[in-house]
C-alpha cells in the first residue's frame, strides 16, 4: 500500500455494505494508509455501536498480498427495533 502525502491527499473513505446477516467494511479507493486495519476496525466498532440490537458473531479479515483490505462481520439480531404498524381507525 502506498502512503499518501501532503495537502489533504491522505483522506479516504471507508464504506459499509449491510448484506443482511453480515456487513462488509472496505475503503472506497485503492490508495490507503498502511494502518488501514485500524481504520476498518474503528469503523466497524462505530457501526455496531449505532445498532445495539445487533450482536457480532465473528469477524474475518480479508487480505490481499498479506495486507488486510476489508473486514467482514457476521451478526445476530437478538432484538428487533419497534416499527410503527397500522393504527386502528376511529369509527363514528
């Protein structure tokens, strides 16, 4: 992986893709910092903190040329958030 230098060129985004039962965290571009696994882990932690009804089952690092480039996390839903269903209509 190449290091980026100077003038904000080191910025990058990590996307998450919820696949229903598992979620994938990966950068949106190829030029990423050497400590990408730390950013992936931080992003994954933040994602699960925002969804307390999900429980991580296990995480698998995806590697390319010996470097972690993605994290895949499988989860259980042990509680479902309340949804607003149809409401009764008043008669009369």
